[in-house]
C-alpha cells in the first residue's frame, strides 16, 4: 500500500482507520497510521496508547515501551498504561523493572489481565 493511504484524511478519519486495522489484527498497519497521528496530537493519550498496543501486539516491544513511558510520565495514575508497561517489560525478560508498574496498576484498580480488543 502506498504511504498516502496511511496519512490521508482528517485526524478523526485516520483514528477510525487505525481502529479498523487494529480490530482486524493488522497491528503493523495500525501503527503506521497512528505514528503520524501521535506526531500531530502528541498531547492526546488515546492515540498514543493504541499505538503502544499495536507495537506490543506486533512484537515491537522497545517502541511500545517508549510510548508507554511517555504516557506514565505525563499521567502517573494511568493504570492501563502502567499495566501494559509492566507486561511489556516482562515480555522482554525485565521482571525487576516490570514489578513496580504492575503493583501500581493493581493498586489503581487496573488488575485486568490482558489488553486485547477492549
């Protein structure tokens, strides 16, 4: 596909397109759409969180970690980002780094197990 497809349309149209890719489990395509969207609206948590999820599901763990770090630095009580960050670190074999994030997520009421199609 041509890159224009990923970048075409308003932010709302691209958000919808990214959601469709994510829902279809085409996480790499979702990340391509979301990457430019996050650049345009870096202050919004929703696109960045979905981008982190797309990276996680496409095994781009360092990228997922970087996006999640931005979210938890801005909003330390964002329990879902904490949970995801902990799981991302675990998946990289970094249990000691994951533990505090998982504890915080649990304390904030974010003990939900996974982060699939929510």
